[in-house]
């Protein structure tokens, strides 16, 4: 019997690159909800940028049910698919398994700058203009 998998939240999401990502995959076998030890179920997460597999983007979660990525892992203006394959932890070729996925549209962030001296400044035409945004 293949497990069923539900990924929490909306399956197609707008996402900003400065955000951390946390995705939970809940799996069930038959009528039992499985939310504990890994010996029963195996979770394998994959990331695709369009159709391109991105092997360097890996979950940093210690819990295999979660895909977790730090801020700035994903590039703006890209569409990623985060896929999980859940299978019954057993040896053999025909292991029952199922997949779930989430699509992320990574949105650009607006840039905020804090200029020392405030929004309105008066400057002599004879003096050099210096803009300091080091507090941004």
C-alpha cells in the first residue's frame, strides 16, 4: 500500500528570497497517520528550477518530514518546484511510494536605503556631495 502525502499550505506560493522556507510533508499509510520515527517512512526532497534539478539546494532540517532552507537560498525571478518522495522504508525494487510538490515563485524584494542626514539636505554647489548609506 503506497503512502499518501499532504504538504501543508498552498501548493503554489509567492515567496521572497529574504524569507526562510519551511515546508511540512505529512504522510499516511492506509488509515494510520504517521508522524513519528523514520523506520516506517522515508522522505527524499528534491528542488527543481524550472525543469533543472538543483542538487546543491538541500534541506537543512534534521526532521526528514520538513524541507527547510535559509534566507537567500532561492534567486528572485525564478520558479522552483520543491518535491518530496515518500516511500515505505523497505528493501526491494517495488517499494510503494508517492510524491508531493510545492511551486515557489520567488519575488524580488524592494530595496530600502537610509541616507545619513535625512531625506532633505542642503548642499553648497562648491562642496563635494557625499551620501552615506552605511546604516542601511
